[in-house]
């Protein structure tokens, strides 16, 4: 279960007790770390799968988490969005807590907001309704009632779309209209569930008896309302001190939804609220090349504010790739056409020659209104594309028809149509062939091509599903595949369609591609013109950072001084590119002391009390060291070692005895790299030993005298009670509680025991 994890990911996976906070940079494998933590807890017997609830913010992310957990053998774990988990509980407990049937859920509130505006005598343009609706949603998730809205909006520095007093009246009328019609919206789902748990202790205890272990992904996007509900789930809001264990994961530098009420404060203040929390920082970037990572780090190095102070400096783990391209076009149509031609070149080269497949290319922009010109440019060249946020995949006519056909074939069992198919994907192809699906795509990019791409996505999904099931030792027949489709449709977890993705930067969060084109990077667009305050401008910078970190290999950043051909070239490139793009002045700092290194900080050890770490130079040749093990040894790997081999072996033998007493892996005592550093420096005092990386205050207190005795050539006194310093439960991997960098060693699941879980 732990094989293949890097040292920091392994630290996450084995931290099974107490509050855990994972600060995970873009592309650092956070989902891998937290799913392995859950699976490791289940497989080791520390977690009961039915008592684990993992929550995230999108149905797609929840579906991906369920799939990974299933492959890791952690069936029974619940992975849902906040709203889905709350709605399930609300539906189950409403009859006994309130009585009667649960009010009907309002899927879209725009129409009711329009009606409320009319009832207050307010004339609202159709284009204003969306902003008015968003403002009501913000007020609800930040727990602001209508009467308090005018003051709250001023205090928050928001630019209200209408007079705050008018919005407050619409908000109040909207709430009254819902009550009159016995309907609730999505924010009410969270509000009502939290209220029931607060008002009915016996119901809250039932929920906490069901769920004892919580994992929250994308914790930087939690709203005050979601935090209120989470406190009730864990018991932290009940005054009982907390009934459940909690693991949160997030990155303050990817906070891009504050306009909806999301705030990174809960993530940044987690250690303040939970002083005993284990904090793990993931900075090894497995997604992007060093060139892309360097640009991302440089972009954040110029940031300001609290989130910037906690930024993570990424370290790419990939081979070098091409440098990012900065391209200026004359006008917007020229930018779209140029982008389309560059995409065509990547497609023509193919993956085998440094190019890409269409589904591995994305064009990202600040606002949805920018998409049309790119749609036209791609269509003119006959290139397939998909617009993210358009029609839902499982609601497309061809996908619904395919689902019916596959369901029928699965029920038939011995259908002659699929009898000769050697595998699941071949069976799916055979069924879809009855509706015109072919192995090769049709020419062009119209409706016929879009239909083919939808069916091809179902075939590719069958291939991926079969591979995953077989690796888990489970059957992969047509019936199981249809069940997977049904689960994905319920969660709106669509498969990838083979076409260039067009998406806003907000919609791109959580996704990645081989090639990314960031377009329209001009002042007034990014940062958007209505971003006035320092906080708003920093969020715009973070939005660009999210866009940059979506790219694995190819990254192109472009802008156009003129809006239309022949127009006035008055627009300037985005200020965020200053110091990064060629010819834009002195480069901004690429890294700084505030940028965090990958590390694990155990509970109770405050970052504020730790020494600031500057550059570490090789004590032999003087080169600045970057690799973790080299920094620990304070020399290059290739430079000659002064290590006392005899002392190193004595230290290893002593470590083995300690590990055996504790029933723990040897690296929990000290890693090989730390023992090597001790054998090279040979400390003669507690002060000298404490200066060695990997020897924190707790380890110094626990093992210091024994290590110093060994360094002096003496045998340490064996303390039979020493092992008791680390509490180990059966099946638990003990957690290293020192503030050292960690070095590596040389849908709904079935079987649910609760109706509401």
C-alpha cells in the first residue's frame, strides 16, 4: 500500500490519528496521498470503511476518488460532495427531526430570483439576474441574513451588482417565496442539515457514530457554512472536543473562488485551531516540466498577502521540456487563428513525435465570452473541440441511446452481437456499431463528429474500466460496466472526449493537459477590470497560477494589443507577466525565504518557533544544494564522504533495536540519511546534534543521549521504557512526531450499513 509513494506522501498515508493538514502544491499527488491514507487505514484495520467520509467540491472529483479507493481495495468508503453528503442526511433525518416530507429541491434558482425581484418592484435585466443570484448565494454561504446584507457587503468590499438595500429586499422576498412553496435551494441543504445536527444532539450522535474519520479535499475552498457543517460532523462544533479524526488537504495559492464565499482562512489557521495537528507539505511536482514549474514559482514569488506568505515552492520531478512561449498577436482574431494553427501542428506531430492528442490540449481564458472566437478558429481548421460547461455528457441524445443499448445487451447475457468479442471494449464497440459507430472518426467537426466523439469516449472508458477492474482482481463484464455508467451519470462524472478543451480558468481547476494555451492575457481581462482591491488582484494572480500549473509539457501565453483587426492597439500585456516574459524588465524573484520546502511538521511544533533555513552549500565544493538528502548531508552526492563507517553501522544496529521494541519501521526512529549525517559530523554535544537536519526536539529528547554515547565510542544504556514514548495501536504505523523533512526508504460503495450514509 505504501510502495511507490514519495517520503511526504508516505507521511500522509501513515498519519492515521489526530488532526492532519496536508499542504499540497499543484501536481504533487495529493489525491494519491489521501486515497492511499484512507486505504492504508482500512487495510491495516485502523479505519472501518463504513466509518470513513471523504468530501470534495465536484462530482467529478468525488467519482475519481471512489474509483481510486475501489482499486486500492477500500470498498465501502463514502466519497461525496459536501452537498450530496448533506442531502443524504437531510432526507433521512427530516421526518423525525421536523416531520413530513423534505421540501422539494430547487435545481435552478434564477427563475425564482427573477420572480422575487418583480414582487419587490425591481426591474432587472436578464443579464443582471445571474449576478443577483450569485450575490444571494454568497450571502447564504457566508451566513448573512437579508437584514444584515447591506452592511456585510460594504464590510467585505464587494461590488454589489445593484444597490445593496434593493438586493436585500430581493433576497428576503426570495426566501419568503421558497417557504411559501415549500422548496429549498442547495445552500439550504447545508444550512438545514447543520441546524438539525446543532438542535438535535441525539441525531448528531448518530451521525458521529456512523462516521469517525473525515477527509476534506480542496480545503482552501471551504465556505463558513461548509465549515459549520463539518464541525457538526466531526463533533468539533458541539463542545465535546471532537468525536472524529480529521484530515484536510489544500493549497492557499489555488484559492480562486472567494467571490462565492470560499476562504483559505480555515486552511491557513488549521494549526492554530488544532495545535496538535500533523502538517505535511507536498512540493514534489510530478505533473509539469521544470520549465513550467519555474514559471509557476516565479509568478507566485511576486505575490503579496497572507496566502502568498504560505506559498509552496514546487520542485519538478520530470525531465526537462520546452520553454514556455510568450506570443503577442495583432488582435484577438489573429490570436485565435494563431492558437488554432499551433494546435494543428501539435496534432500533426502526434504524441510519438513530441505532439499531443486533441484531448490533451486546452485553451484557457478568463471569461466564457472569450470562447466564441476560438470555437470558430478551431472549426475553420476542422479541429474537434469540446466546450467545458456546455451540455452535460450524459444528457446528450447519443449517450442516452447508447446507455439503453448497452443495458439491453447486458441483460441479454448471451447476445450474439457480443458473443465473439474478446474483451469488454470490443463488446461495447460491437453494441455501438449498430448505431453507426466506426473505428475511425468522420471528417469535419460538425454534429456528426461530435456524436462520434461521444461514443468513442464510452469505448475508451470501457478500456480504462476493464484495466482497473482486472488490476483489482475483479470481473469486468458488460453488466459491471453498465453499473459504472449509471454511477457516473448520477454523479455527472463524464469521461474525457477526444477534442481540444475550451474552458475558463475557473472551470479548469483540478484538470491537466499536455499542452495549455493561456490566451487573452491583457490588462482589464487578467486581471479582470473590476478587480480593484489588493485581495482581488492577488486572486486574479492565483487564477493565472492555476492556469499555468494545468500544463504538463507545452505552455503558451498570448495576448493581443488590439481587440479587432485595424483597431487601436491600446491594451497592455497582463501585469502578472512583468519580470517573467522576455523584455518585460528585471525578472521577479524566483524563490524566497517564505516559500516552503517539502516537509512534515508534527503536532505541537509551531512553524513560528523554527529556525529560518537559508541556502545550504556543499561543505566540500561549495555548490548550493537543492536535493533533500544532499541538504541533510551538507555535501553533493558525488563529493567525497568523511563518514565514520564503523559509527554508521553501530547507529544502524542501535536503530534496529529501537525499531523492534516499538514495532515500527526503522525509518521512524531515524532515516538512513540522518544516520549518515550523524556519522559524518560526529556531534560531541546536544547542541551539535540538534543542528543536524532530521533531529528535532522530540527525537533529541528521546534518543539524544544514546546517539551521543555511540558517537563517543560508548555503548548507550538500553531503556526498556523508551519504546513506550511512541504509542502504537495494533495495525497502526507510528507517526514520526519531529519537525524534520522526511526521507524515503533506501459513487457510493456497496455494503453500506446505514440507510443515510
